[in-house]
C-alpha cells in the first residue's frame, strides 16, 4: 500500500520564506519571555521521564487533575498515538471535518480506519471522531457537540484539536465547544503556534474527566520515553506563566489590526475571502481568470521569498490560506502578485 506524506505549510526545500503566509503561527512571535526560558533550559540532562512538575503546572493552568495531563512530542505525534490506541481497542471508522488537518486522515489510513458519514444531522457511529475549533483551513467552528452527545459512548473516542483556541481573535477565546466537550473529549494543546515558536516541538493533552486511569495509562504507554526534551519542557512551563499570557493577549490585539488590513488587501486583489473565520488566518478564493495559473503564480511568489498555502489538499482547489502577517509582508505580497500578473498578461 502506498502512503504519501501530508502537505504542510512553512519551510521547504528552498528554506524558510521571508514572508511566510503559509503557516498559522503567531506573526507577533516569537514570545521574548519564552525565548528567555529556552535559553535557560537544562539541555545537558534528561527531563523527568514522568514530567511531574510540568504536568502539575499544566493541570493547575487548566483547572484539571494532574492525572488528566499527558505530554506529547507534538500534536501530530498524539494524533497518530490516539489513532493507534482506538484501532487497538476495536475502532473501525473515523469521522473527519469536511476540511481538516491532513494528519487526521493520514493516521487513519495507516491504521486502516474507514471514513464514517458526517453531517446531515445524523450522529456518528462508534469510532474515532475529530473536531478542531477554530478549524484549519477555514478558521470556523464546527458545532459537532450536539451530534457527539447523541453518539454511542462505548467504542468511541472524541478528540478536539485546540491548536488555534489561543489565537481566536474574537472577544471570547474560551469557546463553547471546548467547554461542553470537556467531560468526554480529549483535548490536544500546541502552544508553539500561539507563541510563534513552531520549531519547538512539544504539546500536551487533557484527558476527559470521564477517562479511566487504565485508558490514560494505555495512551502514556504508547509514547516513547522522553517524548519532550528540555527545550519543549521549558516552553510548556513558560506557557503557564501570567506574563506569557499577557504577551499573548497583547499580540491578539495587534493581530486583529493586521488582519483587518490583510482582508482589505485581499479585496483590492479581487480575492474572495470565505466568511466565518475567527482566528489569525483565513481562506481566499482567487478569481476564475487567475485560478488556471495559480500554481505558476504561487511558484513565482515562492521565488520572491513569499509563500501561501495552496488549499487543494484541503479539497479547495483555486483557494489559498493566508496566515495574518505584519503590514510590511502584506505590502510585499501585493507588489509581487501585481508584478506577476503584469508579466503573465
């Protein structure tokens, strides 16, 4: 059986783009407070293999029990881990958002899970069920909780990807779906995006209140020893500090301003922004006349040091996802795109 790797934004064989619109990392980062913590990390020693202090901090930060906190090498690592666990425990199917992060489906294919019907008001059957709020690429919430409540409990695992909860730019970042699902859903948290430090690979998971100790232990046992190194521990510890959260709140204010400017830029370029976005990224549909030459246009941008995320792999051909960047990067995009179309016409 042939497997292809999921498509991702960010650095590629050409290196790191000067103006990288292709990722959803916080463009105000990296967070200086966390950079300082990384510089002070004790890299000469192994971390505590049980991450006792770190898990206690994260539990206090979220108001849960320490037993509910699992450490993960990254969100992608845990996506594969819980998929393997569900398959081993008898899951045969997976339900996915219509547009979603590619690792959900990639892990399901590797473990032979069939795609379950989703939507039309019908509750999903037993299996592994994914949601992300706000989701990538559209930045919208999917209100799956009413269906999850109707679904059968035994033989089902509900996972909520919280990657972009801290980057929600509305007034209420503590979203309703996460609160309602807390008792039943596993939550994956990846602070490196909100901190502008996606190169530091570390994440953590909050087990649902209803999860028994045996299942939590089974998921811990599926991880390798020391899944997170000293720098990942330092980042996650700094994440819980009040000063870090204050920096993040300030960065959201700046991102709101930049996003308004970037939406105006898209309108000037004739790109149709898909509505409902709530985070520091959104999707835009290119005009019909530009779609035929979109691959060449994106290649030209990449040669100029700019990168946008082609949404074809999300099932949205002719669309691009744009992370919100500073005005200087927006100006570079405007000039490069206009130069390309002057040459193309």
